C-alpha cells in the first residue's frame, strides 16, 4: 500500500517455509551475462506526464532480462524517470524509490516526496522513479480480469466463503492462461535485480532509496541481496519481511478494527451531521449491521450492487488516514440510505472505490500486484485452512477478519520460482512508522528494525496514517529523514515523534 488510486490498488500487503539466503549479496554480485544490460545507452525523453514534465523530469526505458538465470534470453523493459540533482557540484548519487502496493506506478513518486525534502537533499541526488516489472509503463502483466482487484472480504457465512474460493480460483486461472510464462519471473527479488541493473546503467556504485509500504519490503530485499551497493535507505511504513504476504494481511485486522472504534466514537460526536448514532457503540453496530444487510441483499447504489464482499473494503480504503473520516461518514450515510430503499447516486470518492472492485478499470495495475505477492512466497493451498482461520477471528474482528484472514488467488498460483528472502543484515537504514498505521502494522516496523540491526526506528505516535514522509507533514520525522539523506547521520537512538 499512497493517495486514493494507489490506496485502492493496494487494498494496499506467504506463509510458506522460508529458506535462508544470507550469502545472496555475494552470489548476486557475481552473476554473469549482464554486461550488455549494464552498458546499454538510455534514450531520455519527455515523460508525457504533467507532474513529471512540470518538475523537469525525463523518462527512459531500461532493458532487463526476463529471466536472470538466462540473461541471454528474452528481455523486457522497466520504465524510469529522473529529476536531476539541483546542484551538480554537491551531487552524491541517485535515489531510487517505490510507492508501495505492490502495483503502484513509481514514476511520479518523487514529485510528491521531494516536497518534504530540504534544498540541500535535492541538491545531492538524482531522484529516480521506477515502474517495477509488470507495472505501469514497464512491460505489463495483464490477466484480463473481469474485476479490478482480487482483494475482498470472504463474507459472513460459508456460502459467501465458497463463492470467494471460486472467484479467487478463477482469477488465478485467468492469470495463468494469459501470462503464465511472465508470471514465473515477477517477484520482489527480480525487481531488486532490475533496480541493480538501473544502478549500473546510471553509472553508480551504490544507490540510495526511499520506499513507502511494500516499497519497504522491496528496499529491505535489495539490502539483503546487494548490501555492498546499498547506501542510504529510508523505509517508511514498513512491512514485516518475515511475514510477507499472508502474515502482512492478517496483521491488518487489529489496527483496522481499532480504527473503526476510533472513527465510530468520532462520528458519534457528529450525529447532527451524519445521523449514524450518538455513541461509538451505536455507530459501530450500525456498520456491522450494514454488512449483514448487504449479505442478505446487495445494496443498490447508483449502478452498483454493493455486497458483503466489498462493503468492508470501503471502510478499509478510507481508514489509511484520519483525514478521510468525513468522507467515510458520507459514504456510510449514503450506503445506509441506499439500504433503506432510497435512490442514491454515490459521491465521487465512493464511486471511485466501487469502480475498482466491480469494474475491470484497474485490473492491469492489480494484475501486477497479484503477480508480485503470489510470486514472492507460497500461500497455503487448502481453502479449509483459511475457513478455519476466519472462524477463529470472526468474533474478535467482526468487520475485517473475513478480509484479512481470507484466501486470495495466491492459493491457486504456481509455486514461486525462488525461496523467499530472509532479511537479516546490518545495513544502516532509517525506518519510519506511525503507531496508528492500518496497512502495515507498527509491529511490522519493529520486526524489520530487529532484522536490520544497523537501522534506527523513528516512531510517529498516536497518528493514523500510512506513508508518512512526503504525505503527512511532521517536522520531527522530516528532520530525521532529511538529516540522514543529507549527512548519512542516523539518530543516536530510536526516536519518538509526536503530531505537530
């Protein structure tokens, strides 16, 4: 898991056996057959993207091997953007980036993030955006799905769960039929290898890096595979690398239920405006009841029939930030009215969310998301394993447990081509995390911090936000990040920041 479009796309982050790859850095550094890729000449051009063009960026396509085990074979392209360092005399190198998802286009991330960077940081780095393989302007994955995204709730009963199993199996089948060979080579490890080709093509010995959400996992994997090529890495809103991806999903349940409690209490103080209840318990009961009503009969709103599989996702999408509280109250008010039989046209924000779940408008982007998460690690194959898991958490997590603990198309995916990367190194990264993050739980950052023994953790307390630096203004966080990028100086110890 960015702004609304990326957030919907990430609705966004295997439980298989992990195999250690502690020597990956040495083996990756000695891969032969990449000379023709490392020495390619890039054709820089205008990006034909309003924000990038306004920032003075240029774009290029980098050729990389489809299969790094056979680099002499077929190649694909990875799209990159570059905003040059503002002072060539102070230039230190390049800073690559990733916005999360996975599935989010990264070409324009630095247009947003650099607004939080001080002038002396912008002077030091060429800021490099990148669309990972399978995503955006890079050679895309297109599973030709009839819906926009695979992630949804498994519903309130066994019949709904069985429908979910059928849907996810069908999505996996469509991907295998349309992109079977390409899917074998879509993974975080291969994206990290692509990043290293970009490094070489740009003539750099090392890279610095900024990543949000899934981008923290990608960055951590790069540091494990290429520790000697890792310079200054900032990992913002971090996933637990040991739990990626099935565990990351399950860890979302508790913070989202807590966010529902907090939001319900907030909405109760505004009953005169939204009419959702005068106490937090009343508001939460209304939401839980709305999900049950959608299970009995889908709620017609505009052109959509909102069912029990999608209704919890409306809350999930909005809960990435407390700044969405008013919008969510409006969404729930409209859905309650529609459930009561009124003719309702969804507001633009709600319509955008529903369109992703019910229409194939975003399916190419989210085909790429599925390819990455399913290609990274094996998920349990038996649907009954997921059913039992949902039943165990249903009373504790009544709204979100059926989503966070359910199966995805990964349960029907071909086994990953490589073992999952075990992150365990001493690269001196800076990890940033808000305690109220509903996408990547705070514990994920703690676990990444422990795995990267040279890192420091900057905690933003009592704030519900996913993706902090460049997305949520906070002077304490910005000072820590900018100091590190400018001087390479980590805080002397882990740091706690408070809301401004």
